[in-house]
């Protein structure tokens, strides 16, 4: 029998600089991260969350699309036993009646 366990991170919110518009480059905006991942061993989800938030705050991305691609690569470099990652980032305040964002699906 094979058992596959997926670790979940849902609705993690923080503020960061992200976006191309002038006002997005000045004032941090709230984003939400949803992720699930598998690994060949234990990975502390608190370490994943801290890494993601620090990574976003250090890089101040121009687009959510660029950000999900770069974070996917950086997570694998930091956590070598990661085997798959699905990560979604949503901008919560850019539109009044919708959430917008991007998603990456990586199999390492």
C-alpha cells in the first residue's frame, strides 16, 4: 500500500509590495496564499510560511505571475525534499468585486 500525504496552507494573509501600477509600488497591499505540497520527508509548514513571506517582502515583484514562478523555484532550492507544490496567490484589495491572482503547479 502507498500512502501520499499532502500538507495544506490555506488563507495565509500578509502585506507586500507587488504589482506594476505606480500606487502598487509604494504602498503594500494584502495578499492571500493558498498552497499544498508533498515531500519525501517532514517539512515544517511554519518554515514554509515564513520563507514565502520573507521572499515576497525581499523581492517586491512586478507581477503575481512572475512571483509564483520564482517562489516555486526558491522553495525547491530551500526545501530539497519537496516533491510537488501547488501555490496560489490572490490580491485582495486591487478590485472591489473580485480577487485576482495566479497559480503555479510544480512537480519536482
